[in-house]
C-alpha cells in the first residue's frame, strides 16, 4: 500500500547519511522531498502542512544540532511525527460494563463492511468473546446471504430475521437483536448497516435511526484505504451527520497510494482501531500507529511478526523441535518435522507478507513480490510422496527412489535431489544454532555462540615456537629443547637440583628492596 511513500522517504534519508551536521539548506531540501513524497502518496494537504511544519521546527532544534548522527535523528523525528499523524498510541476497543457490547459498522457501499463484520467476529471470538452478527443491510442484493456465509466461515452466530433485497425494517431488526443477544448469552453484537455510493440524506437518517435504536458502545467508520482524497470528505460527513468513535481501514493490501488513510485520524480526530490487510478472514488485526510508521520507513514490524508466530506455534512443539535439533547433530530432525514446521509457517500467512515485516526488506521488495507461494505446496508434495522410512532417513534416497518420488509428486528428479540437499544443509545450520554454535561461517558474536570455539582454534594455532627452515639449525634447536626438558624433569621449578631450590635460593639485593 505505502510502497511509493516508503521509496521516496528512503531516497531522501539516503542523501543525509554521512553528513556530520545538517545545514539550513539540508533541512529545507529534506522537508521539500518529504512534502513531495506525502503529496504523491495522496495525503491530505492540511495534514502535509502540519507534518512538515513540525518536522522543520524539531529539525532546527537542539535534538538534531547536537546529535552525533543528524541523519538518524531526522529519521527518528519523521518516525515520531508519522506515529502522531496515525493517531499516537494504539486505541483499544471499549467494552460495555454489562453485556452485550454493541458495535455498529457504518460507511459507504463497497467499503467492505459485511466482510469486515465476519473478520471482526472471528477476531472477537479469538479474544474469548461470543459475538453475534446482525444483518441490518436490507437494501443491497444478497447482503443478508453474504453476511450469513461470512458468519458461517468465521464460526460465529448471525441474526437475520429478514430476507433483505429491499424487504424489512433495518431499525426494528437492530432493536430486536439486542434482546435476542441477551436471551442467547452473546456478549458482543456487531451491527452491519447499509451503505450508499455517496453521502445522501436517506443514508444518514437510517444510520442515525439505528444508532438511536441500539445505543452502540462503539460506532466504527469503515473506509476503503484505496478511495483517495474523498475518504477524508466522507469521514467528515459521517462524523458530523451520525458520529463515530473509531476508524477501520479495509483493503490495506491494495496497490493504491493509501495516503488518504494516513489523513483520516488527523483530520477527524478519531483514531484508527482496526486494519484489514487481505481477503482471508484472518487478515485482520488491531491497528498500531507505531508499527505502521515503522513499516512505512522500512524498519520492519517484528512485534506483529512475533505475535503471529505466537498464535501459530505452540511452545511445546517448538521445545520438542529444538531438542531434536540439539541432539546428535540434528539427526533426530526428520523430513516429517521439516514438513510440520513448513506448514506451521504457512498458517501465519503468505511468505512475501512475512518477509515484508523484516527490517530493510523494502530494498528487495521486487524479489519478495515475485516469490511463488506454490513452491511450498510442491515441497510438501515431494515429502508426502516419500515412504515413512525415507522421511526418517533421507540418506536412503538413491537414484531409483528419487525417480519414484518425482513421478509421485509430479516434479522433475532434480527437484527431489535439490530438496534433499537443501534439507541436509538447513538441518546442519539449525543444529549448529540450536547447540549454541552461532551461524556457520559467521564470526563469533557475544551472546550469539560461535565465539569460544573460534578463540580456542586461534590459541591452538598460536602455540609453539616456529621452526627454522635450515635443517642444521633446526637440529640444534631440537637438541637444545631436549636438554632443557631433561633438566626440568630432573630439577625443581627453577632448574635447580630437586629439593634444593627453597634452601639455597635467595633473591638478589635489588629485589629485596622492593619486597621490603
């Protein structure tokens, strides 16, 4: 979504690197580039003006002029101002003191309200709630049926007493749903309302009537992140006509410039609470301004990556795999384990999205976007075409077995050979890491393993005296060394006759003065 903005900002900051201090001209040039980047990304003009004014004011202050690295300090300022534009701190959903909590979705037609109702229902279910989706969009053809299908996929309940398609009273359905939720013990009610192609009086009146009928604890304004500058106008119209408490961004996975989405929180004063970034019901989560700003500046989003991993991977399974890798040089780690790990990663989402959360990945985004997700399926097919014994002992796989596996999985023989070779390399690397040896081929780093082994090797090489290349000289050195060893064996610690060193030995007068 924000690729254009990220690229422009990255190019701007690249010009600042290596400068010991920033002049007035540097600050003005940087501010100009950032302004162009934001306007190209479709950020609203009032927001751009406010943003640039804040950045320039802080850039001319003490925090940059006295900084050891002014370029990094400028990046820090831009990051903090981006977080501020996006709403500052993460805004959490408010729940009613007495159930049910009522959440009303509002927005234009096509913004994705109905699909988002299902995503929100699944998210609430994952948080330990029992949500009820209510079909109050009785005008759009098949809207009620769509909500029922989405609710079924999410595994949550739906209340749809009216068939829709222009039949039924949405205000009455909304009112009745609250009593239904109380009787069936649902603690959250999500009301899906109708939209229009644009703002009109009928739309506003119906939304206001539903609001008055159910007294929602949260009114969420759903906005299409690809809509452009009109998103800001629509948001202001809804705020003044119906009122809303928070914003939900849909279609964040699109390829539009997305700057209007950055503007909404600043213009309306209402924070973004959730963001939807994919077609699957799982592609939905709380919106974190600091993490979004970090992604825009190509600093990655490791916290979200870790959270997704924690949802997918069980601690018990992870510990089991680690113990297999740490024991007997990782030979207990089989292709079955490799397949299980691969399927767990696949559950986290697309590989390109996961890689996009790592810092610095913006520089290779073309390669990331060209990743073929079907490669994971092909690898799984190859492993599943093997016998249990072959998966446990991949060394058994010879030429004839490779041909059979390739035929069974519909790939070339070379693909099977490459997979087995890659597995051995990966197992060797992971085993070394699990045993605390650090990354193979990497210098030892404190706390990362690999350090002590490297040091020992260097010490071992440094031991001993270099021998001469002259045969006669080397023979003389060897004889002298042998004589020294014999004397040390016969004598005491100082080369004197054994047992005599304590009796006869005295320190020279010069040393006695120092010893008192």
